[in-house]
């Protein structure tokens, strides 16, 4: 095999390898006046929400914070996020979890 073909084969092999998916630890700070009972995520390309990342018994009260892990196997950075509160209200947003590791909830957002 000539050197040029060897280099071309190596380049194609590198290009063909998909990006490795990594789990993302995400900090949620609840500075709102309502208890957070639900946190859901979805890569922008996926219309389906994850399961509730706030596990039973671990709701975040006003002034509390917690870390959740996004372990969906996606290599995406851009996510839709949905927060559900004990009073029945919801908040949805789009977040780049690769650039922003903390999301702070407050009244009026």
C-alpha cells in the first residue's frame, strides 16, 4: 500500500468513529419560592422527554440545590429542559449542557 493510500485510510478511519457519549453532571439551584419536583431533559433532536431526574423523596425546596446526571448516552450538548413544581407550574428552556453546568431557577423566569 502506498503512503498516500495509508494516510487516506487512516483519515477515513478517524472520521468514521462517532463521538463518544459522556454522562453530564448538572447542578440545579432552586432559588424560586416553589418546590421543584420534576426535571426532564431531551436532546434537541429528540422529541421525547427523559424520565424524571428528581428521584422520589429528593424534591428541591426553595433555596436548595442538587446535582443530577444526564445519562442518556447522547453526545449532544444542546438540550430542552423542563422543570415541574409542586404548585403545578412548569418551566421549559433550552440549555447547552457542555457550556453551562448550573441552572438557577428563580421566580419570574
